[in-house]
C-alpha cells in the first residue's frame, strides 16, 4: 500500500508509541508543553502505531522498542517500507544491544537512551522538525517553479505545456471509456487584437487579454474544463467528458455571445471578436497533436468565413491542406522541369484595328493535372515566394520571344508582362529587369510592365522610386485591373504611369449595368485628362466594344478580338489592321 504524501497537513504531527501507560502519559504531557502546536497521536503497541501511521501519516514517529504484539523495530520496518522518508526516533535502553544490531538497515533517524533525558529527546525531535521545515520549503519552491513553468504569467491561465499534459490525461481517460465519452478542443483566436495592441499600446493589450481570460473562464464549467493561453492572442480550451458535438458548439456559441459585449479597459470600450475552431475526440483525431492541429485548421476556416464565428473541423479541410502542400511541391519542381509556358493575347487599337502589343500570360502544363490556370497557382507562388524566380523566367521568356519576332522581321510591338505585388517588392527588381533586357537585347520601349494598385498601399516612397527607375530605363508601365484597388488619384498623377487597364469586372455588364458603365466612362475620361492610355480588358461582345468605342476608349483586349494564343500563332495578327472589319467603320474617334 502506498501512503499518499499529498495527505500531509501543514501542521506538524507526531506519533508516540509506548506500551507503559505511565511513561506514555508523562512523555505526552511534556511534549504538549514543549510543542503546543503539535498534533499528537498515541499508541500502545507496534500494530496500533502502524495503523495510526497509515491513517494520519505523522511527520515524526517516536517509539519504544519492547512492546507486546508488534515491537518497535518491526513497526519501524513496516513504516519505512510504506514511506522511506518517515522520521523515526527510537527510545532504547543502553543495555539493549540487540536494538543496535536489529536497527541496522532500517533507517532510524535518531535514538534516545533510557532513562529519557528531556534535553536529548527535544534535540532529536527538533532535528526531525527542522528537516521537515526544510523539506516543506523546498516543496513549496518546487510548487512555485511548477506554477511558473506551467502557467501564463499575464493571465494566470495554464500555458501550452500544461494544456498538452491535461489533454493527454483527458484522452487517456476518454480512451479507457471505450470511446463512449468524447472530448472537445476549442482553438480560439481574437479578431483584430493586433490593431488594438498597436494603436492603444501594450498595457491596454495586456489588460484586454486578462479580461478575455476571465470571460472565457466564465463560459466554461469551472471544475472540469481547462482554458489555457497558447501565446499572443491565441487561447485553447479543453472540454472533457462531453456526449455530443452539440455541447462543444454550445460553449463556442456562448463564447461568441459573451464577446458581443464590449470590454471596458481603462477609459476604452473595446469590441473584440473571437474565431473558434472545434475538433472532437474521437472523430477528428485520437492524439493531442492531431486534435490541436485540426482545431487550429478549423479556426482558420472560421476566420476565412468572416471571423467572429466558430467552425467545426471536417476531414475535407485536411484534404485541402494536403492538396495545397502537394500543389506547392509540384510548383517548386515545375520550374526545373520546364512545365511553364506563355500565351500571348493581343491588345488592339480600335482606331485602326491594329495590334498595340501582346500581354504574356503564364500557363502551367502539369503532367497529371493538365493545364493549370494562373488563378490556381499565382497566389500560391506569391505566398511561397516562388513567384520571384518564376516571374524572372516569365520576363526573360517574354522579352526573348518579342526579340525573336522582331528578328524575324515582324512589326515591332510591345510585350506586356504582369508583375505580382510580391515581385514588385523585391529590392532589385529594376536591376533584374535591366539585366534581362540586356541579355535578350530587347529595347526597353518594347517592354511593358503591368502592376496592380495593390503595390500602392505599401510604402509609397519605395514604390515610386522603383517605378521611376523602371520608367527611366524606358520601360512602359501600366496599371492592371484598374478600379478594383485603393489607389488614390493623386498618386496616379505623381507616378510615371503610361496606361490604365480597366478591370474586366466593369466591362462584363457595361451595356446593362449603369454603375459599371459610369465607372468605366469615368476611368476613360480621367485617363484622357491625365494623358494616359486606356485599355479595356475582357471585351467579349460587339456591344461592349461599341459602347467603349463610343466613349473613346482606344485600347481593348478580350476574347472578342482574340483569346490568348501560343507564340507560334500570333504572326497573322501582326498584319496591318487585322481587326479592321470588327470595329465600327465610321471613324467616330479622334
Ligand atoms: P490579368 O493580368 O488581368 O490578365 C487578363 C486575364 O483575363 C487573363 O486570364 C486572360 O486570359 C483573361 N481574359 C482576357 N480576355 C478575356 C475575356 O474577354 N473574357 C474573360 N472572361 N477573360 C479574359 P488568365 O490568363 O487566366 O490570367 C489571370 C490572371 O493571372 C491575370 O490577370 C494576372 O493577374 C495573373 N497572371 C497571368 N499571367 C501572369 C504572369 O505571367 N505573371 C503574374 N505575376 N501574373 C499573371
Ligand atoms: Mg494583366
Ligand atoms: Mg487585368
């Protein structure tokens, strides 16, 4: 039988075992006088003493040796096997030489010779009590260290480490119940906490986190659930012992509702939302790592779906993540394996029906997936940084192709290359462009770079410096998908831009939607007053072309004129006035 050490009380207790009634009474009285706060247990023999030890686990045992039923040596041996740290003081006559032999190896702390001299007895007891005090102190320090290592100092909540241990235990328990009890992990991230922290400062941020911790605790079952802080504005909650997913959902909803009230921090009333991902044992994972990872994934989905909501994990999220990872690996290899190629789509000058230039559009021919459209991989390439080497490859190929057309004696036109915001931010973009132009021997005026308004929301100084360097090289610069971003007109005026490309979303319904028509015509008018070229994208139908034409939009691009084509098929398009028959014959444009 193990003695539960945790049962030890803080007050010191002593068990005194003596069969002689008078001696027992006398020593007990002396002890009570000397140690008024001592809890004293008295026993008449070894077996009684052992029972009292098991029951109360006293700190010090003071015992006579020669007793009926069970003697002191035997009792000491038993006690020591139950608790090797037990402190035992033996009372013995000097003549009892057997004691000294018998006690070898038991681990007696002290012995006091009979007849008992109180001074010697107190010295032995004091020594034992001192060592207990020391041990308690150490235990307390241990406890403090444990608290520090397992708790978040700001909120006092369990930290990631303790949470993992508790989850591990809860899982072991749930598994023992043959899966008839479930548990849930709720992964919670505050919405827009960073904004509050950045604008109101860390003190307010910290106070808010503390208040959030309290509110979360209030939404959970006090004695069963664990609310922990993972770091930053991430919290994680363990709901053990649940029967249905509904219970977990209820807690999540309760939290969302609780967060709909503002937090009063100093003089501020702060609204902060929470996005929560839920994973359930055993459906969504059988081990800690999987459950946490899946709840995290579900939390991201909750954010994507518009924040301030909860989302249950489902297997398709895992599949999507796996697919994404596979795609990322594929993408990395694609460049080395030469799986990319470029198509070219003409931009038409509707004044005379001739080509202004060609926009290079990247395509990915994957051996198994087939043709992957740029919308499916440009984003991923941006996120992974692969767009930088890919973008350089695109630029080099487009420039080399244009140079090859010129060398073959075709009419010289511009080739337009799209630059993603990420590429635009790379510090040596202008240098890279200059090098590529040098290598391919293409004159800068035959290259056009398409950037989006997205580049303007970053550091405007750096953006304009880079644009200026490119423009000084003689490269043509256009703003792609114009009208969908945030660019302010004053910037456009200051930046060295040559062309605005009206986003196709305004062109799609230009003949039926008056708002779209108004925006498109406003862009055309503005471009004219700023002396910029304008190209309408996504022109598919004659009516769209006619509308734009009547509003004096000179450049157009779209399926109405031509789909993007392989390099080998563009030669006929370069014939003068190739599209003459497709544009209005009466020259209304000047
Ligand atoms: P974007 O630069 O605005 O390119 C125009 C997109 O509209 C192209 O799609 C083109 O095929 C499509 N398009 C052209 N005419 C029409 C039309 O009449 N109707 C419709 N519905 N669509 C039309 P694509 O090739 O799928 O490219 C999509 C986007 O991917 C591009 O939009 C561009 O942002 C990006 N992208 C394509 N190639 C590259 C590239 O080489 N580098 C970078 N960074 N991005 C690229
Ligand atoms: Mg473009
Ligand atoms: Mg566009």
